[in-house]
C-alpha cells in the first residue's frame, strides 16, 4: 500500500536549533552562518548571496561550547529568500565522520527530549 504524500521529502527527523558556525565554498575564505534547523541528513542555514543551488560547502558547526565542532561537507539542495533579504540554504550532508554523526544524533535526541518535556509540562 502506498504511503500518502505529505509534501515532506525528508526521511530524517529535524529539530529547530540555532548554532553559529561557518561555511566555505571551494577556493574562498570562510563565512559566518547560523543554523535554523538540523537533522542527521542535513541542515537549514543562513548564507550569503554568492551561494547557488548545487554548490558544495565545507561546514563547521560547534554543537557544544566545549566540544570539537562538527565538520562536514554538504550540497546546497535549495535556496529560499526570507523577509529582510536573508537567504536560507537547505544543505544535505555528503560526508560526515562516524564520530560527528554520533555527536549530531545525540544533539538531535537531546533537543527532541527537551521539546517533549516542555510540551508535557504545558498539558
């Protein structure tokens, strides 16, 4: 039996979170960014106007203040302009070490548990 289409193309759970980090296009210097959401398959982040759909980015995102930052390579899947002329990029991870994948999974689970606890407290 076919599953109903919901318009959602992601196969992984994503959580809203804002981490300050950096990205770099090949041959260019690093630029600051901030994430908007995160999953083990990719992230949504702010970018500058020179990023194009299909570009490959080197990403550095500190998941914890004391820990080593997540380092990954990702492809820009889509771009969306927001009010205030800010540009959001949906980025799919292309390469992520086992250690960083594990740290990312832990961060996502922690965020989900905190969100569930807040919802339960309101009920």
